[in-house]
């Protein structure tokens, strides 16, 4: 299904002014807002929600970084300032349920905001999409271009080891009727893409090899034509890795939301 058509995504401020409360708040995150590649994932996920008629909203200009990168980089004071500001805003809007396409935002909102007074039901889009597929709300087309294709899935550290979410993204891929081929290091033994711990925003320390290249070699060794990810940082690192290996003509890196958006059946579901 083509999701290039435009649709209006309301902000919480707009809905609040009308006295409405959305089913979910879609926390877009910094990558999803500003990074060109991640914006495509944002549009794909918002397109799925819109297609299904799910009432959702975003914070828009009121959304600020969760503070994950500054905390990982060691600036605890700045993290707490940022977190308190976000919590104040979320509590003011009486937000209960948050869905995000970024494992970093997911982990911070879910596990690190409660001790600062932010208590919400936080769901990563892998789990959310799996739920919609299980409930029969997401109907997938029979003639998906991904059917039977060899796909390998890269476990994001914050989704996998930090939050033990291994099955949801794989169940989503299973529903797409693809051939999932696992890398040698996967699930609880997965290898970081090389962006974690604020490494995304700094030069790496000297070593023998870049982590994303090591991980890309493992992905390419599976013979998969598609590398599925569920994190904007992993997406960047794996895409860069595939390019550096000169394999970008043959191998695509796509977020699970993009795979689902491209495979949605055309009929409207209630």
C-alpha cells in the first residue's frame, strides 16, 4: 500500500484545546524528528496508525529530547533538568500511554522516568505492531514484495538485552511471511551496532575495526537481502556499514514499521 499521501497528525495541544484525549501519544524522538532517514520511519509508523483509524497525537514543537544521550555521556545534571521538563509536560496533559519508534526513548521513558515522577505505559513500536497483528487489526497483503525474501534482524541493545524484547520484532517479520535468517550473534548474545552509549555523537576510540562494520559483515554473511532494524541509530549504523562494504545496491536496511507499511492490505479496517 502506498503511504505517500498526506494526512494530518494532531498535536496534544490541538486535541487538548478540543477537550479530546488520544488513545496513544506517539513519541517521535530526536532522530525521528530531525534525521532524514529516520523521518521515513516516523511517516511509515504514523501512516499505519492513520490507516487503522487509531486516535493518536504527537507533542510536536513541545517535544524535547528525553535526555538519554546526555545521561550516557555523563551529564546527570542536564539529564534530570530535561527529564523534569518532559515529565511536567506529560503530566500536565495527563498522558497515560506512549508509543515510540526509538529504543533509546523507550528505555528512558519506561525505566528512568518513574523515579523522577513520570509514570506511563510505554510501548516500543515492535511490541505495538505485534499487538495490532495479533488482534487482526493489521491486515497484510498476500502479494507483498517481501514474501519469501531472506531477511536478517538486528537486535537493538536497548530493545533486546536491556528490555528483553526479542520476540515482538521477529513475530512482526514472521507475519510478513519472510525467511528469517539469524546472525551468529543474536538475541541475548547480540552485538551492538556501534552507536550506543552516546557513541553515535562522538569519534570512536582507536581500535582495529569499527563495530558497525563487524556487525554488517555478520549480517551480509547470512545471505539476506534485507536487514530489518527497530531503532533509528541501528538503522544509521547498519546502512553506513552496508555502504562501506559496497553492498548497498543489493542489500536494503529497513525498519520493521516500513516493512509493515509497505505490506498493508488496502482495505480499511475498523
